[in-house]
C-alpha cells in the first residue's frame, strides 16, 4: 500500500489548517488506498535552518533534521495544506523544504488550500515553483476552499441538522416534548441543535414572550 503524508503547513494560533487537515484525513481514510501519516509543522517545531552542510550531502548534525528526514523518506505522496492571507507561501513550509534535498526527489505533491476569494491559490502557485527545484512533481488536481469560514459554518449547521434528525428518529415524541404528546414543547433542544421552530412552536414562543412582557398591574 502506498503511503500518503499530509503536511499541515499552518502554524499560527487559531489556525484553521488543523480542522481542515482532520477533515482531509477522514476523506483519505474513506478512500482506503493509502497508508496515512501526518506531519504537523507546528508540533514538529523545526527551527530556522541550522544545518552547517548543504542538504544534498545528507550529513545531518541535528536530531530534529534526522527525524524530519526519516519522516519524508518513507511516504510516496505528499499533499500540503496551505492558507493564504497574502500571496507569498508560508515561511514554515519553505523552511521545512530547505532542510532536505534527496528525500523530496520525484515525489508527487498535491495541495489543499483555503482562504478568501482566491482560496489560497496564489500561495500554492508560488510554492509549486519552489517544489520543482527539489524535484517534487506538483499535480494539477487540487482541493480549493474559498471563504473557508463560511464553508465550515455551513458544514457545522448541516451536521447539527443531521444530528437533530437522527435524534428525532431514535426518540419518541414524549421524550422530546417532555410533557407528553399534548404538553408544551421544549425549545432549548431545538435552539441548541440549530433547527428552525415550526409554526406552532413560534406561536407558543410569542405567547410566552407576551406573558413575560405584561406588567403585574395589567395581569390583574
């Protein structure tokens, strides 16, 4: 079985690369044709290139370089995850590439990019030019996620609706309503799951709000 190395190139706090990387790993596991490995550059923590000799010699002096070399040497495919707020590629990713030379040779590489309207494609195009210098073959097929924050919000809402529907299938009417079939419906579960109230529930909420807004004198 061929090995697939997923390189998460984003390292800054609050990064979206980690959840997007987990999503990509789930899709790759469903594919079932690759042995998966993950290289999170934030967890690896490579310092700014500190090897005294050129990487083409392969004479590494530091343990972190040796570990990085062993991780890259095995897999046969290497997709990279990029986020782009500006056009230049991510510096941590360029630093990780500069550490090695022969380990990259003739490996295909794809990209999962995300960002605004350009979906990180500017950063990807500049990174491809650098990859070819170390004999990596970038493939044209790619996953591009524009306006990723809105996309993930839609995916979260869709997942919440699916959980709500599954819960309604599993639970009886009395367990959801809480007061029996004729009792008043509860709105807490409905709101937390992100579903819209029905017309009867909207009318019930309006009635409850009117009762709360009325003063004690008007009630008497």
